[in-house]
C-alpha cells in the first residue's frame, strides 16, 4: 500500500506540524480507548458516501455504540441517524462545535467537562481543514482524529489518502477492535 500524505487540496499549506499518519486502524481504537472524554462529530458528506458493506453512517453508529462515544450531528445529519433509530447527543453547526471545543470553560454537551479527543468524519474537506487548524492552534490539549479517507494534515491523527475499499476496511477494523462485529 502506498501511503500518500499530501493534502487533498494541493494549494493549502498546513504549517510545520502535520498529522501523524494512521497506518494501522488499530491506532484509532487505541486512541479512543485511552481517551477520558472522546467526542465524535459527524458531517453531512457521510450521508452521500455508500460503501460496499454499509453506508458511512452505519459504520459511525457502530463505532459510537461500541466505544460509547457521544455523537454530535451537524447540518441535517441527525435525520439519517433517527432513520436508523440512533439518538445523537447533540445537533449543532460544525463551526459552533469547533468554537465550543476551543472554549476552555465549555463543559461539553453533557456538562462533564472538556473533551480530550475529537473525531471528525463527513465534513467537507475544506471545512474540516479550517476547523482542525483552529483547534490545533487554540485548543492545544485536544487531540483530533480525521476518520475520512483523505489525508487531513491539520488533525493530530489522520488516515493517508486511501481508496474507498481501504477506508471501509479501516472502519471495520476500528469497530472490531472496539469490541464490535
């Protein structure tokens, strides 16, 4: 497998610190298990992508259920979760979630305190780039993971640019390592 760590948008320059490349999906499972307060932010492009086994939303639900991670749905994604009888913990605009994650006084969607790990999936690439850049600079204690199939250098951790088949296999391994099937 060729590991591509070039930003998906070539004109963007991430700065001196770039995301660690996730070469094994088990890394994501380990990060989730070690986190005291993880949060999963799901954007609308997760609706548009249909993988061979399931939709991206179905994989995200299995990750959230197995890891017991609270889910924030952005845009109109909450309806897709409700169709699958999954209740998200909050529905907020993506930029609002980002601003709250930067706020050291925000107690989280459940009032339990700041998050130490934020996982992003399904946001438009350019939007995720800007949100992760802001979090990298203004929320230094927060680790971020991009679960999308394109390398996101502004995150703390990101997959390299992978095919949809490789991406689906990565999601399956994460679910399996979190105790799911």
